[in-house]
């Protein structure tokens, strides 16, 4: 520090602070939001923290200073002991009998015109037709938008008879059982179906965990709104934890092949994700490439997931870039 200029001393202090926060974030998978809800907020900040620490590594290397080691060491620890933010390689193998699974939060098919485009419902339908997934999972499905998806089997569930928003699962294979976990005190929910494919019965869960309801055009982290915003986030993360526990208790009753997918409204650095991931494979980690970005935000947020059981073979993962919603569709090819 003595040999640094005043500006570089300030930069290194900032570097040290952000590196320490990133190191603490590696503990997130082990701390339930029900116990320390404030700590859970950090899960949303891990991707930008990684990017900022990468910036510091490059900055100090260009300055020919050994200070790059601080962030470099912490990033290396995260590479080996945390979920990767970026995948360098992908699995491009494919089999004719792969099961193609797509998850897509369609934001009510743009019913309230958040996107200035009158043709969003038609674009979503055309995209689904082109990709032709075997299993199609929708979150924020809106029943008043008369969408036609050419599947012989489907299960659509809204939270009540009056509600028009909910979850949907479409299938090319027979659905022999279906149900809803009917999450309490929330508009969010979890549904499931059991499908028969060849001689296998596969359970498919569609999750839409507690929404954070962040409106970036109105809410900010400034002095005026920060306390109210943090209080709201704490409550929503606690709800996510409670919903995760409900899901895990239900999931334990099923011993067969499974697919767990949907909008978790949290990142892969969170306690929620890591609890749900137990004894499963993340298809992005197994076969994806790049950031796997699934939410349309200024930094790469991956909050939509397709998970499967440990015995499955994941042959492909794709995160698409179609801007027909605030989420991007994701697709996996799975086999056993």
C-alpha cells in the first residue's frame, strides 16, 4: 500500500471490500433466508461482484502490481467451490430419443403491453412451434390470451377460479397424474405432472417461487427507498425459503425419474437453489455455454432453471435471446 498513489490506495480499499463481500457470498448456500434474510439479498449481487473483481484483476495486472492476487485468489476459490457464472465449453451431443424440455416465463404473453409490440403472443407461439419441445413449462401463463399450442396433453392451473394467471405444462406424452402444491399467501405456485414415456413414468415439476417484484424504473437503492426495499426483499426471500421447504417435502415422496424446472426468482448462488439442486443435475452446468442468462437485465442473471435427477444424461442446454418477455426461454435435452 505504501508504494501506491492516493487514487490507487482508494481503489485497493474498494477492491478489498468487494472481494471480502464476494468471499462471504460463498456461504450463501448454507444459510437459510429464514434465519438471516438480509444475507439472502446478497445472492442477487454475486454476478456483478464477480464481474467487478475480474475488473480489479485486470486493472492491477495492467498496473504491474501484485495486488491482483487478492481478487484472483477469491475468484479461483469460487471457481472450484461455487457455481460457475460462465461456462467455457458445451455439450453438443444429441440422441434421437432425447427428451426436449423448455421452461419459459412468458409474462402473461405481454397482455398489459410492457413491450411495445402487438405481436408478442404470435411470436411466442411461432418460437415454441419452431423449437417443438416435448415438455413445455410456462410461468405467468395468462388464460385470457387465447394461445393455441398443439399438444395432446396439458395441465393448466391458476391460483383460484377467478384468477387468470398461473402455471401450465404441455406434453407430447400422456399425463397420468397431476397436482398443485397450492402455496399459501402468495400469487406464486408449484404444479406437477407424471408423464409416461416408453416404459418410464417421469415426474415434472413447474416452479414459480416468490416473486421479488422489483420495478427498477420506480424502486432504487437510494437513501429514500433503501429501508423499505430491503424490508420487502427480506420478506420475499423468507417466503421463498418456506416455499422451498414445501416443495422438498413433496418431492421426497417421489422416488422415480424427475425434472424440476421453472422460475426460481433467485440465482444459483442462493440457499433456495442449492436446496432444490440436492441430488440433481443443473442442465446448464452439465451442457451449457456462456452465462446461461435467463432474465433480461443489465448483468447476466440466471434465475430460470431446468434440473434433473443424477442418473440422467444431459446432452444439450440452450438459453435463447428472444425478447418476448422479461425472461428468456431455456431448453434442455435429457436422456436416461
